[in-house]
C-alpha cells in the first residue's frame, strides 16, 4: 500500500476539524498537512500544500463545499475529495463532483475505516497506472534532440530567459519557460522552491537554515546549494517529511 497519504481538512467548525484530525491520525498512512476554515482558504492551502486528499465540509459561509470542489478540479494537481458533512442530502451532487467518498457526521468509525481503505486502493491504483505507462522523457531541442529521464533531473532553473536543466555532472539549456516545464513534469516529484527554481524532491538530502527564514537546499549529485524562499519552506517540508 501507499506509504503516506497527505490530507487537508476543511470545515468552518473548529471542533469538527479537531475531531476528524484526531480520528484520521490513528491511521498510519495518513499525514495531516493542514486545516482550513473556509472554501477560499481551502483553495489557497491546496495550492500551497498540494495534499493527496481533501476532507471537505459542504455547508460553509461564502463559498460552500460544492463550489470549492469545482474550483479544486481546475488545479494543476487535483486532490481527491471526500465530503464530510452533517447533511446527507448532497450525496448525488457530491459524486457528480467526482468525490471519492461521502461521510456524514457524526463520523462512524467503520465508515471512516472504509473510506481510508478506499483512498489507499485508489492512490495505489494510480501509482501502478503511472508505473505501467510508457517511460516518457523530456525532450531538449537544440542542434540535436536530447531525451532526459525525469527521474535523473536534479533541478531546473531560469536564467536570462533560458531554462537550465541540471543532471549529475551536466547541464542542458532550453528556451522552454520554467512554467511549461513544470506542467510537463507534473506527474513527477518536482516542486517549486523559488520563482526561478524547480527541484526533484527525490534528490533532496538536506535543508539548511540560512537567514531571515530562508533555507538552502542540498541535493544529491551536486555541490551547489539552492536557495529556498521562506514563502515555500512550509510547503516544501510538508511534501518531504513523513
């Protein structure tokens, strides 16, 4: 089964968030990466923390859970959604939003257990599907076309309108914007640590405090230390740590 499942809990009632967080914390694969108390805050934290799953309340002021779910489907990395609500009447609409499950408060331990098992099966299936796909490579076009295995890329950075792709002992250049490269590599473990830097999380070895809340990142395969903007530190740690 999948080693960890990162979860964001969204509910406008603090007690409900705390209860669900407590119940989910008893499952070893579950890692609570954050909480939100509104639909707008949910969108912001989903972008920042990139959770695998969002447990989403429906009845919330301003932006309800259904509207929030519609917006989440537009994100680059779409999280799985489990609706967690006191109202059983929205189930049909919830599954139109492609929700994985629908839990009704007060939470039944057996139903929650089944939901976690369903999430594990779903995410494992997705992993196996990706593993079975053709091993796509990133094409770097110049005088010749070089194909790079995404797993071998250490990091990518933008310098004077050129994107530079770093692998162990070598660097390639392309005019393809960093944002477009990030989109092409979205199914792999790449993460933005700075507006001009994208790193492969599989090669991260150490995070070193620098100054004013910023850090430097040590990567396997290179002696260069990369600057991590303090605005990205929390989300980076959420992606890296068990």
